């Protein structure tokens, strides 16, 4: 993301109660991980394995979480934490399902890795928000 967009997002973050000290690089890493996970899950869902429904749900959750981070107006720390928790939970479900096929499917293995990276980034975002509050 370019610096002009990061600056605009930083101003939006200032409207969130108690979030003026948020680290935009952590937020950007979380949005990037959500985007990568959405893409991996979308590809994996086309494999028509029993993980496909979880992959589709995870792709949707990652996209929604990323979009919520990009428009902070009206967002409260509690609601963002809930979004991050939901994203982590959906990524965990998807990863667990895809790991059942990881030995036989490179696509499922890639999806599971993207889910893990997204969970890690969402956890880092939660930690940063907790420290900034």
C-alpha cells in the first residue's frame, strides 16, 4: 500500500476510541495476510474436496475482515477484536480441513499455510490493539 493510502487510513484510525497509537504496519500485514488467504482459499475451493465449503467460508471471512480494516469509521476496538477472532476461527477450521488433504494436494497444503499466516497476522493485530488501548 502506498504512503498516501496509509496516511489516509491512519487518520481514519484516529476516529477509533483509544486507538490513536495503532501501528499501521501491523495492520497492513494483517490485511495482506487476509488477502493472500482469501485468494488461496478461493483456489482451494475449486478442488471440490470436502474442504471446499470451509475454504469458501474462509475466503469470505478474510475478505470481510480486510474490508472492515480499510474503513474504520464506526468501528470500535471491541468489534474489530470480534472480527479478528472470527477470522482466526474460520482460518483454523479451513486449515484443519485442508490439512487432511495436504499430503495429496499441493493446493490444500498451500491453503493451510495461508490460513496459518492469516491467523498469525490476525493475532499480531489483536496484540497490537491490546497494547495500544
